[in-house]
């Protein structure tokens, strides 16, 4: 349902306010993107702000042949004089984002666009593609219709997918935009394939209009994924906010909806206690059950989760799923509202750099397990094993001695999402390192404030000061000052060694105040250490095994073993089992001979096995624990 031009002009301010309130109360504090472009060749600056204020934008989405994997999109711009250069050159540019917020990789969504056609009324209009993601339409008309098709066949949370069973949209990969009109309200009408009865999204439905939704600006459209089909749904209320869960599963899917709703509620209500305020008026989970992958992507008042068809079958898999729920749900605070200044307003055409993904993603990884502990899903002992396991993960990765958490965050665009065979030697994940840093920062604040404050208080400060009061993100320096303010002490060691450094952290300076000590139980094996990985597919022949990675400083690297080498024999014997199993029992200092094929050429390599360098950390109580340490321990692990 469209508003009339005259009514829209009179009630624009009210329209914007109601739209923002309908999505999330926090949207009133969401910084809006600027209309200026970082592209020096851009010529779309609005000549008259009043022109842009009265523009009307609408999208119609259809899928007449879902088995072909094409969405069909119609974009209509009415009264679009503010978006054109009509007074100069007479054209309008429309663009497709090259990435989507929350997934830090240039994905080139324009590669899937076909059949771009522009018309005014029934008359075709000339258009050219002038950049990889930009189409120029030559017109001075205030009423322009653009039609195009989008190939959608990547079943992931960061892209779009369409087949004969359902459709899923990540807005950045489907909807074109105009720079000068990104802040304008818009509507989306969805026309599901015949027989598909449901649409689920975080956008607000237009009253009395079937499958028509509205958003206050393009950012919110991009931040509102859409599920279309015949999926099942259930609802629950958490923190006085109604939640909807849309469940898609292309296969046998068994779950107890009552239990699942109750556990969602526990996770969500526990997460809401961290900041102490829920900024949404409603929230939507889109859950895809598939054997093709997993993961999640956060949005302002919704998230998309992908999990296995058997996610609810065992206690282990179920807790793993709840961990995913906790992670993506907690992002509605940490990232979507509590954020580094670089993460919004977004530049959809270029990388958006920050040194603080270790906080945005990594500390959310810390909270995913901390929330489950606080909600009672993990026992204190289970949680201690998780914390120690996180430390094992980064300390056993050579790249942790090469790349800092801050550098890992900055280089996400070229390294994290594009790993190669040497990544473990040269990088560390800002998720994994950030989870450890989140644990340590929480402990530093607990001990520095004598148990009066925690990481929760830091997030509350950032939420209230920067999101609600200043309506922006924070700088690296502002975050550090806020952390030290809450801790009541200097955090130089934490930032210099933990965040910006690559040396080993003195973990026990953080754990001893809560009466715990991190100890290395020794290597997981006393066998001779080889240092190269040779994965073998189950039930596959073992006679030829390919080296897929070589650990930095290992005996394999020192001997000249390369990734891609095909191992044929060990000590003159044909491989009859996995190489790692055939090496088992050999001692440090023992020399083994590999017969390999490298690029079609046979070679013999002698490798002197070394001592296993891997750590096996665990947390254990220190002796003579004081009452103060006991009290901090109880606060840390929420033991009453």
C-alpha cells in the first residue's frame, strides 16, 4: 500500500518516526549514513534537499520460476529529481553493494545481476554499466522504473538463495540503491511463488497489505533478511519483547517446540541482563537446517542461523546450537549498537576497516559461552574447560606469535575470509583471540574493581554514552579509556600485550585473583612430532595422501616437506593407513623416510621427528585460597 504524494509530503517526519519505532526503539539512536560518496567520480549529490525529501522508493520482488534460482526485482523511483543530475548531465546512478555488514569480505554481489532494464512509463531509457557495481540511467524523469534479475544459489547467511523449496534474501545481495536516496523511507512488496504461504522478516508489515513491508532507509532494508516459503514458526516472549522463530528444513527435522522455545527464552533473557535494556520491540530468528554448512549473521532486530538437521539430537549438538543462538542474539547489542566507529554508517562499495573486530566478534564469542553459563546450560567446571580450551586454541597456533588481535581485525578483508595453507602459521582468528581477550578483560575488571564491576558494566557504559547519548560508534582510544575507567586501574598490559602484541600473555595475573591457575599438563602425546597434516577422507584409499599444511618450525618444514606433496611410502613401505597413525609410536629424534611425488617427480625426504610442542592447558584451583578470591570466583562464575 502506497501513501499518496501529498500525504507523504505533509507527514514525512511522522512516517519516519513511526517506522523507526516499529522496528526497534533503539533505531532512534541509529546513526544514518551520509549522502556524500567516497567515490571521487560520484556526481549524485542532491542539488535541492527538498527534492530528496519527497522521493518515493519501492521494490517489488517476485520469483516466478524458483527452480531456476532467479529473483526478479522491480525498483521504482518516484519524484527522484534529488537523485538525478538533471540540471547538469541528466542521469541517475544505481548501485549494488559489494559486501554485507557483519561479513567482512568484498563479495561482488553485482556479479549475479542480469537483464538490467530501465523505463519511464512504458518508454525504455538508455542505460550503461559504468563500474563493476554501478548502472547509469540517462533520464531527467522524476518517475523511473528499473527491472533486473538476481541469480541466487549460495545457501549461506551472507548471500541469497532460491530453489523450489524456499527463498532467502540477504538484502545487500539483491536490492540496488541510489546514494542520494539511501536515507529515504521505502517499501518492499513480496510476491511469493504460488503455493508459498509465509514470509518472515524483521521489517514492519504495511497495514492491510499482504507481504508488503516498509523500512525507514536503505540501511534497515539491508539489515532485514527475508525468508519466503512454507516454513514453520513459533513464538515466545523474552524480556517483554515478542520473538518469532522461523524454521526451514529441507529434510527430516525433529524438535520439541515447547522445549526449544523455553531454551530460547532462557538464552535471550540472560543476554538481555548484560546491558540491562532491550532496544527492540520485536525480534525474528530465521533458522535454516541444512547439511551444507553452518553459522550466523547478525541484524538489527533479527538474525539468520544455519545449523545441522540433527542439531537437536544430542546434548552436545544442542548446546552447540544454543551457543550459536547466544552469539548472534548478543550481537543486537555488541556490533549493532555498541560498535567501533568504523562499523556504521556503512560504505557499501569499499572495505570498512577497524582494529576492533576482536571486540565486536571475539568478545561476542566470549559472551556466547558466558551467557550459557549464566543461564545454567554450562556447569562451572564445564565453563572452566571452555576457557582453557580457548587458550589452548590460540597458544597452539603459530600465527598467534605473528599476528596481533588488532592486526587480525584490520586484515579480515584479505586474510580471515581467504585462508590458505599457511594461514595457521601467519594469522590468528579475531574470534578465537577475542574470546580469550574477553575472558581476560572481564577478569581484569572484576579484580581491578574488587568485584564491584565486570565486563557487563563496560558494555553498559559504551551503550549509554555512545549509542544512546552521542549516537555514534567509539574510537579505539575511547574504548580503552572506557575500559580503564570501569576497571579502576591501568590496562596497559592488557592492551599492549593482549590486543596489540604477539607475545605470550601472562595468564595467571588474570586468573589468580579469582583463585585459579592456568597450568600446562604437557603435550597430548609423547610420540615423535612430524608437523604436517595429511587429512584422509573416511573410507577413501590411503595409498596416496596429500600434505595440506606444514607447521612453522616443525621437523617437516625443516626437512623440506611441502604442501601438495603426495606421500606414497613411509620407510620403504606402501601406505596402508593414515600417515599419522603409521607415525604413532615413533620417538622424538627418530628419523623417518618419506617417498613422495611432487609435481610428477619422485623424491625422498628424511625427517627427524621432534618433541611435541603443543600445549594442553587446564585451569585448577590454587592452594590456600583467600576469602576475597572465593568471593571473586563466585561472582565470576555466577555461583550463588
